[in-house]
C-alpha cells in the first residue's frame, strides 16, 4: 500500500488527509504544539480534532502522543532511543533548572498560569546547583537560553530578545517544561538535581544525554 492509499484509508475528511503528513512531521520535528501560540494554534486544533488518527499514525512509528490538559499542549515522545534528543551537559542542566524554577513558582499560581522568572533567578539557580566554578559566560548563557526558547520551553515577554546582561529580563516558563521533565514529587526533583551535580563534578566536556521520557526518574 503506497502513502496515498494509506492516508485515504484513514477516517478523515479530504482536507485533513492533505494536512495530516505536514502536521505529523511538524509535531515530530518540534516536539510540542501549544494552543496559545498563534503559529501553533491551527495545527494544535487539527491534532485535537483528529487525535485518534494522529495517535494511530504516531504509534505505528513508535511515538506516543501526550497532552497537557491544563496548558493545552501536545507532545510527541519516542518510545525508542533512536529519536531522543541529545543535549550538552549545560543544556541538560538548564532544563533541570527551568523545571525546578517552574515548580517553585507554580506553587503560588493557578495550574492554568505559566510562571515568570528573571534571568537573574536562572543564573542564581545555576550557580547553586553547579558551584561558581562552573558558572557560564554571557555567550554561553545566551546560547543555552536560545536553545530553550527554540525547544518551546521559554519565551521572553513582549517579544523581546534574550538579554542575559540584564538580570531583570523576564522569561515565561511554558507548561512544556513540565512535560519534558515530568517529575511528580520533591524527591524525584532532588534526584535529578543530584544526578547533574554529580555530572558537573565528573564533567569531561562530552555530551550528556537527556532522555525525553514520561517515566519518573
């Protein structure tokens, strides 16, 4: 059965059959689709309307479709190791730090709101975990935070650029931070922090693998 025949066999309207390959490719390439992001909205609702079919297609390729009901985010997660992203140690550390800050701030907010933190808070948390001897330079902080933004984990308020020289620059932590590192207890969060403190101590400059999984560490 060729691709066209396979898509035609799915229970979809004609327009949806045409859009399905593009939307699935985008979800696999970008990992997240946010309902409240203007450029994501149409594709988010496409997946929402045709969730059963999208799940069927993803499952056949070894992916799982997840949804955050509070923040309205879809995520595609590989069930195998081949397609899982590999990040440098500093990038992995930044994900853990953002997740911890998210949890610390979210306790004071409703579940539907995303917390806002400052660049200064990010730097302080990084130093607290790694020690000052592994603090990042300006360029490294910019690269790490731009990577986090490209992953859909953070965004600057009012569309501003990321200025790490200004400690008061505000960053919105998106609900996808909870999905990429889905710890559910304080003990699980502490386990991740211990893991990366140890990694910093043993760092050899090699890449460290951060596994996008829905299982608790």
